[in-house]
């Protein structure tokens, strides 16, 4: 099943390569979308792909991301959106 999730990660998620690590893992999992820093210190992402792969990417960001301390994350289900690739938005 193809899904799109909007996720906002809070905690120590900026200045630790969170976005580039997410990009690498997304490519590995064949998840499309984007990730970007927000002005409030959080990181926002749109992840699209097979449900299992999207869940695995979220789990990686929350639990296995080097140096990150995710204190909270909000996940929003969205209508499936097809992205051409995964990228870091600036």
C-alpha cells in the first residue's frame, strides 16, 4: 500500500546531519519526498512510498539516527503524493 506521511521531529535534530542521514536512509528504502529544517528548531519531512518502508524510515529517524535525540514527533496521514525523488529542502 502506498502512503504519504508528514512528520515533524522535535528535540536535538538540527546540526547533527539529521537531514543528510534521512536522505541516505530514504534512498536505501526507496522512499520519496523531502526533509527540511524549520525555524523553530524542528525538522519536517514528507515521506511517500510503501507503508512498511515509510514506517521503517520514521523508526530510523526516531530511534537509530546517530547523535539525534527525538523527544517528540508528530505524524500526519496525507493523501498519497508521488514525488520524483527524495531531497533536502533549504
